[in-house]
C-alpha cells in the first residue's frame, strides 16, 4: 500500500513537470491600448479596472501563478475569451461587443466577475454601493 502511494505521488510529480512544457497559456502579451470608452467619471474607470480589466482589457495583470499549469491554462483562456467578447482597451475597434446594455445585463445577473476569479481576487468584489455606482457610470459612458 505504501509503495502504491509513493508510486502514485511520483507519477503526479512527473505529470506536473511535464504539463509545464505545454506551450498553451504562456503568451502573456498585453497588446497596446487603442481606445477606451468615454468614461463618465474617473471612478467608473477605476471600478472597471478593479473588477473587469484582468480579462476585458489589454492591461491584464499576470500573477506569478499564471505561469504555472494548469492554472495558467484557465487564466489564459479567460483572458482570450473575455477580450474577444468585451475589450475596454479596443472600445472603438469592436471591443464594446454587444455594448453597454449587455454589460448592464451581466451586472444585474451577478454573472461577472466570475465566481472563481472572485475567490482568487477578493478585492475585485464590488460592494452593493459600488455596484450601483458602476452600473450608473457604465450606463452614462459612451
Ligand atoms: C476572470 C476573468 C473575467 C473577469 C474578471 C470578468 N469577466 Fe466578463 N467574461 C469573461 C469570459 C471568459 C467571458 C466569455 C465567456 C462567458 O460568457 O462566460 C466573459 C463575458 C463577458 C460579457 C459578454 C456577455 C456574456 O455573458 O458572455 C460581458 C458583457 C462581460 N463579460 C462583462 C464583464 C464585466 C462588466 C466585468 C467586471 C465587472 C467582467 N466581465 C469581469 C471573463 C471575465
């Protein structure tokens, strides 16, 4: 039994090191910021940066663990997929996606930021008051 556990642990360690060699998720490029919404106020932008920018802008912060598989895959996927649907840094280049109405919708449904992200980034959680301010601000930004 002891041997089995040792063996299984060894296999896991080898697999862990092997998956680090998979190139997927290593690209942590932040493309240039091309345009942004015309924010109604600096606060609205601050709230967006805090709660949304890691996945919906070209100013992603890549924490150390975003270099370590399998977390790196998740972070990478979120950023690529997130930017493709909404990118505050390419607002005039199609980054607005379906636009302000859709942003209000996901906020009202509590769909964004994603649950798992909030566990890892408690500071991205907006209080009720902040959420109201953000909602208002987004509605008044162009
Ligand atoms: C951890 C990364 C992450 C964060 C942080 C994040 N999003 Fe997203 N978002 C995604 C991903 C991935 C998608 C596309 C897949 C999906 O819809 O779940 C998405 C999709 C969207 C969409 C498109 C509609 C939809 O439901 O597919 C909107 C609008 C959106 N996000 C708004 C926001 C706003 C506003 C914030 C900040 C309050 C935010 N997101 C924070 C990852 C993120």
